[in-house]
C-alpha cells in the first residue's frame, strides 16, 4: 500500500493537538472538545491517536462526537485550517479484523481474544452481542459472513461512521519531522515503513526510545497498555491518562518544533 495512504503528513509551522485514547467515553470527549475549542487556533492541527472504540459504553456516541467536532473546526477554519487526522488504534484494528472474522483460521478463539480485549461494547454499539457472535462462530463461515454483513450495514446506517473508519491511518507526522504520532508503540530498531502491527501491539518497545527515532524529534503515543500515566521526555511522549480505565482523557498541545505546552484533561 502506498505510504501516502497509510500515513498522514501534517503541515509544518503549526501547533498540533494530540488526543489520547478515548475508549468509548463520549462524555469525557465532549467535555475535552469544549475545552479544546477555547484554545485551538484557526490553523492548528488535531490528531486523534486511536482507540476511540471499545471499553466504554458510549462507542457510537463517541464516533458521532468526533464527527461533530470535525465539522465545528472545519467551519471555523475555512480554507486556512490545519489537518485533522485519525489514527487506527488497537481497538479499531480489532474491529477491522472482526468484520472479516469468517476468514480466520480459528474464529472462535480469535473472537474470545477480542472480547477479552474490550471489543464487546463496540459490538453492542452496532446492534450485536457477544452471544450472537459466538453462536455465529459455532455455525461456521456462512453464518459468520451473514453476521458481519449485518454489522457493516448497521455501521453504514450511522451517518458518517463508516466513512470515518475508512479514513483511519497508521501514523501521522509533521512535515519537518519534529513529531511522529502513533497509537501504542513502535520498534525503535525498524524504520517507519516496516512497523506494521507494531503501531498497535508494540507498546513495550516504546520505552526503549532514548534518542531521535528515524529522524523524528519526538514520538507521541496515545495508548499505554501498561497504564503508566502521562510521561513526556525529550524524545518520547506517552499521553494516555487512562480514559476507559477510570482515568481522564488527555490532550496535549505541541508547538511548532515539537515542544509540549498545554495539557487539557476531561
């Protein structure tokens, strides 16, 4: 897949706001958006670092809130605006795979693993249940295919939801390479083009970053599976406050050049 279709390049010389994992907490996201609206400039970038879905009980409302805030920002920025980017997180990657689960070698085992990782609230958001999923998995590929087709139809019926899921990218970076934004992690020993699923499942490698990675001044992630809280160093920033696990939703503003300034919590 061409690089331009999986990564987002952000305009340089602008402030960039990074929003950590939301995990279906629409109320926190709406509150954070209200505060962000008071701070955001007409040409600022906004990057959502994935994991909008899963965990919380307001998944559909979270996606709707993302769309509403985008419209609000775009209306205010007109032609002078920065870029609004949405990254694919581990929850969105699981959802993508779930919609193709009829092709899995062991769909029942894959489904059980996904449910343990918090995908069930997303199922409920689009009109399904874990019981229905397990029943379809027991019946075989045809039943699973029919079930996933119903899920897709329900998502398409929710205005804008399917389009937003189609717009997700693996990573984003500023044109001057001062900042690289990812969901959960990277492998510092591999170039950006070879990270593949490390973006979602390589969180432990993130702590190995002790200098500029591949020419990027600072790497910023929005989900920490270890739940270690917000940590910002010279070359790395982990901004997950634990939203979806009892903690706040965090947004950090980075100045042109990559220096972190404002921290917003909701």
